[in-house]
């Protein structure tokens, strides 16, 4: 399978339409039937897919329209977790933090139905399936059953491996493992690496690893040990500082964060192109994908959309320059 050089994708989340947020509120209050809520999520999913496609994104997802939060969504589907109530993340933001209270078991598919719906409704050949990784779920959960966080993370890796296997059988080709917490405790990074490797073992799809707002010099020490083919990282929010760590990424791909998801200012196509030129000093274009720094859900929807539009336009500027060198396409690589 061939792709245009510098394939574009999103990281995962996207602003939910206001009408869908009202459906969530009504559903949580018990004032909306389950069937109506599920239909609303599916309608929003298609609407966001079309939005990404209009923006020109090569590898879309539906912006996680059916997910409330990146760990709660998964722990709610895994047997052995229990919710005691919401905890505060920051400011007025809360999420339901689960507790592992008994042996965790795979009781139902986690994202399989999402994938089937999106695959059936996109015009693109490839979609990216984002899934929160085993270490982050373990880090952001209470542990009342397992002897250690390591044991909990490895159990989650076993469950995710089963889901990844099902996704492969269903035709998924690109899965992104989200691990925003994996560098929180430097002494536990080997646990996170082993958990990721256990989760992907035996599954023949393209795996990406997304880590944001972290110490990338620490991550770089493990580039060769993590069995993924792509690292999707943020760069704009950190002002493109300390990019020397990329010299350690000697093989595999980089998903380059080219727009800031925490700043409502919309980058111009020229700024995106300039950013891509910066990273091409370290990574050849044949190993580059381009994406936002992180999920876009905290932005106004119109701003998020225009950021994607300008991201793609910036990529097109560089594609024209690369075409003069005879560089127009790359193979879709699955192996690490």
C-alpha cells in the first residue's frame, strides 16, 4: 500500500458537536433512551469523519465521539474495575477514576464496534484506532487487588492484546497506543515498555505510540526497545526546543506534532511548513507523518477544524518541494 509522502492524521480526540454534548447530558440524567443516544453518537461520528476528510486528513478517526474520557471509557468495559465516584484532575475537570478490585477480565470488545462503524463510513483506505495504553490505565486507576502497579499493567496488556488481535482480524491496519503517563516515574519506564510490548505481541498491524508533554530525552533511551513502528510526539507546544533527542530515532517513523492543541491561535500553512522543515533536519521525509500535538477536544470546533485545514495546506507546500526531488509517495509500513 502506498501513501502520499508526509501522510497526515489526527491523534485522537476532537471537539464534540454541541448537540451531542446535550445528548450526553440528557443520557446521564436518564432522560434519553439508550437507543437514541447510540444513534446520536453514530451521527456525530460520521459528521466528524466528513469534517476530517474535508480538511484533507489522509488517516482520520471520528474524534472519539463515543468516548467520555480516555481511561474511564476502557475501565468501564473491563470486568474487575469498580467506580467510587469522580476525582478532580485540574480546575473544574473531573473524571471517574476506577479501582481494580478483583481479577481483570476481558468481558466485551473495547473499540471493535467503533472501528467497524468508522471503517464502514469513511472514504479513506486507512483509519487510525487510538487506544489508551496499559501503563497509563494502571497509573490512572486505583489498585486494590494486584500486588503492584507492574502486575496491574501486565494484566491490562494481556487484555489489550486480545482486543488488538480482534481488531487485526476485523481488518484494522493502524493502532495508536496512547501513553501520556508512561514517563511520569522514570524508574517505572521499563515497566511501561514491557507492558506495551506484551500488548502488541503477535499482532501484525502498524502500531504507533503517542506520548505528549513529557521528557522525550528519557523516552529516546527506549526507542529501540519499544515494538512500535511510529512515535507520535508533540513539538509546537514546547516551542520546538530540545529536538536533538530525535537523533536517537534511527529507524521507524515519527508522527510530528505540527499544530498546538492548547493554543486557539490558528497556525498558518507557512508556519506548518516551516515546522516540517525544522524536523526534516533530523528525520528524513520518508519516515515522517504529520499530526496535531495531541487531541483537539479542548478547542472550539471551528478552530480545531481550521487548524487541520492549515496543517494539511502546510504539508502540501512541502510535498511540492519534495516532488521536485522525485519524492512523492511512501509505503505503508507495519513492522517496527
